[in-house]
């Protein structure tokens, strides 16, 4: 997860200016920085390594971000990059963990040679190297794997390594104020704090960077533990660095900022909030395939192991859980534009899982070629919610730096949560379609106490409560994207779909009075790459049907959905 990136940061403004300056070879010669005598400590890396990848690297094969490059005797920093994502991983040096996992002298020598290559040939000549987020990741990687890099090193390499590390740290100190807001700036503050703890004689750096870290945690970590970007995956990225950072404070016998532990203790339960019943993370706002190794590493620090949250209104999400079934719904508005680089137009979308199987999903984001899929993946049609007049509930606009941000989207999202007959009912509405169409979309969910039935309702109305004015576009499509493991087939009545889960467990989807279709869809977040799947569609117009009720129910459950047109599972709160 930490190896994914937003669009290029070197476009315009102060951020782009600093990147171009740092990439100029003359800059590294003119920049004189004090060189620390030594490193005091090496932080722990919670990411797992793969010795087979270390063997490939030793053989000159660099396989990152779904692309493999054979160096053929050259430095990997000199070969032509097959993709930007590949360059970002290479230049971030997170792959050093694979060489560490090999655990022999040859891997240490290989790591040292590759670091020396970057310092002598590439360190100041490639703009991507000096983007703040990439530089911060590289600083953390070099500090974390310093025993691997420096063991058996001669004095000349040791000094060159410390000199390069110091210059990168100095650059991050200068570029921090103009670094992209949100996670990139928090990562820079984290890297600088690591440097202050690990490098000898850097008490002033530690004090300054700790203050910046405190500021970013206060600004970015919400009271319920979510991140301001509303991307569940960002929690994993942050925790995989903050947990070792807290350990490093303890190992140095330095008092850690109180907010560091407080933020961690809020984020871990929030991460569990997003877990579906199969152990994966729900796919909202940029989340892709669940990195199971990183998730397990983070959750190993969950000492409380209390029940997860259910009402995360600060982050804009709701959770329903009973009988082994889990519903997670997006009930939040769009974040501020500078933080919306991952935001999807998925307001009132949801994911539904039953025991070890997912049924309803959002399309998610792929691990590779994220930019190529971004426009389609962020559209409302890629989510299990309502698309009005083939229009997304958010409007997107490119920024000066190349990122595509939300220019307009849901701001007023109303939420009500209550219990009724031992079941929890959540009702929410959003105004994302008010400005272009004058329409409020309201959705309700009710999960039965046994978890064998999920009732839903979609209502379309005007802000005033009056009828939809003549001439207003009133066509809509309600989508329920299905996981690829679910086999779906329509029943002859035209309003029911039979769903067969792995293990032959069968469920029924029904929408009384409505015509239900099955169409192709795509699951972007599969670990092996995008996969074909199916989606249930209900397409109609609000003047004919301004209220649509629907149900997912286990086929053999008591009170399973009837097929009469009179069925009317209204969901009052």
C-alpha cells in the first residue's frame, strides 16, 4: 500500500520548483550540510521481505509494480523505466527489505552496491527521486535498513552514505511547507522524525520534526481514528510507519509526543471498522486489494481487541453487523479539495459480506496502472449506489500539479441510526445531485438480527419535498456490483436474482415492482489484476418510481423475500 502514488508532484508552484532545483546536479554540490558522526539506531520495518525477490535483484531483474526490468549488467537507475509506478518503487528503496530477508553477505554487498549507484549516478539527476513523498520513503528505507547497507562497509562508503542521507533530510526540511497536503506531508514529517531519532547530534531536528508530526496528526487523524482523505488504505500506510516510530522513541529513551500513541490507539480500531467478514478491507475512496501481510502486522499491535466501531460519523462511514454478516456504507461528504486526490464519487455506496464471502462490492482500484483506471474507478457508476442521469455525484477537475481533485460533491449528508426489533437501521441522504438536478438521494439499510437478510430502500425527492418539476432529468440507475466469486442468474419473474456463493450457499436479491437486469462489471482490486464480474441493475425514472425497495436474503431464511408485487418492506426510523 505504501508503494502506491498519486499523480506527479513536479508540475507547478513551489513544490514543482523545489523538485526541479533538487534534481539539478549543481544543487547537491552547492548544498553543504553537516554530516553526522554515526547512526544511533535502526528502526524496525514491519513490511515482510521475500528472499526470492532478493535472488532476482541479484540477477539484475527488478520486478516492481507489475513490471519486470532486466538491467543486463547496468545500474537499474540507468535503464529506461517501464512505468512511473515502477520508478517510484525503485527510487523509494522499500525493496531493501527483500535483500534483508535473504540474510547473507551477498545480499548486504548487493544492497550497498545499489545504494552507491544511486548516490554516484542517479541521486541528483532524476526529478522523481526528489519528489517529497519519494524522498521521505527513501530516507525511512535507508534508516531502517542501515545495518544491511553499512555492515562491512569501508569508511569512504560510510561517509558518502551519511552525506547523501543528510542532504536528503535537509531537502525534506526545506520542502515540508510546500509538500502536498494530507498523507504526503505527514510522511515527510514522519521521515524527519525518524532522522532526528536515528542520526547523532540531531536534537534540534528532532524537536522541530516532532512539532511538525504533532501538527499533522492533529490535522489529519479524526476523532474516530479515520484519516481526513477518507481512504481506508491510508490508515495502513500511516500505521506501518508510526508503530516503528513509537518503538524508536522508546528505544532511544526519548519521550514520544502523547498524540502519537493516542492517534495509533484510535486508528487501529478504525481499521478494524473497515474489515468485512472475510477479513478484507472495504473498498472506498482509493482502497484497492487488501495487503494482508501489512494488515496482519498492524493488527498484531491491537492490544485492546475490543468490538469495532459502528458509527464513524467523523470519517463518514456506518457499519452494521450481525450473525456473521457485515455492511459498511459510505455516508460522508467529499473532503476539502486539496485532500481529495483519492476521493471517489461513491456517496451512499456500500459493501456487504456474509461470513467468509463478499456479496456486494465497489469496483475498487487496481494495484497497477491506477492512473489509467482512475477516471472510471472514481465514477459513481463503479460503486454500489445510485447514478442519476448517468452523472457522478462528484465533479472532478485537474489541479496545477496534475492530480485530479473533487471540485464539487456531496457536502450535506444527513445520517440517522436507530434500533428497531433488535435490528439496526441506518438512513442517510446526500445533496450531490441537488445542484445539477435538484434531487436528494436517500438510502436506508436494515440488517436482520440473524444476519440472513438485508433490506434496503432508495428514495428520490426534491429539497422542498414537492414533486419533481417538469423538464427535470429524472432517470436513474441503481447498481449492486457483485464479487467475482458470486454466480448470479435472473429468475423468471424479472425482479429476482439468484446468487450462488462459494460452498453453494444461495441468496436471493429481489426488488418488488421493479425490473431487474444483470450486466457485466469489473472488479479492479483483485490481487491478480482486474477481473470480470456481474452487477445487478435497476433502471427507471423518478416520476414513475420515486421509491425503490430491495432485499438480499438467504434463500432458506425464514421470511425470505416474497415475489408478490405487493411486497413493501418500508424502513421507518
